[in-house]
């Protein structure tokens, strides 16, 4: 009798623990709407990851060629690190095969 009671308590503890983890994942904050769904300039400019593109108006007719819209800001490019090129990779430079000998072919990169 004692074994079955302890077994039931163990199963109940596992079920409660699993239920508590399920509630935590369900309560996560919802994602904000995509930038291209925003139609107002103030809402677009309020977010750091969006940028507002102004409308394009024809100067002669005064008609709107393209409506204004919101879009995602482009990601910043990673800065390239420059490394010095080895002597063999310099165009027009001959590569030494052995000391005192040069190949007749020039290396072009």
C-alpha cells in the first residue's frame, strides 16, 4: 500500500512539474508585428528596427507615384579585416620554386 501511494505521489509531482513548464512557455511575449504591416509613420518611426520611406510625388502632375511605406532597416555590414597579401599573390610577381630559380609563369590573382 505504501509503495502505490508513493508511486502515485511521484506521478502527480511529475505531472505538476510538466504543467508548470507548459504554462511558462505559453506566457511568453508575442512578437511585434512586421515592419511592412505598419501603415502609420509614427508607429514605424517608434520602432528601432523599422524605417519610413516617404511617398514619391511627380513634380509635374502632383500625383503620387508611390505610396509611403514602412520597411525593415537593413542589417549593418560586418567590417572586413584586411590582411597583408603574401608575395606570391601579388600580380606580376614570379614565384620561386627553389632558391635561385623562378618559374616562367606569372601568378595572377
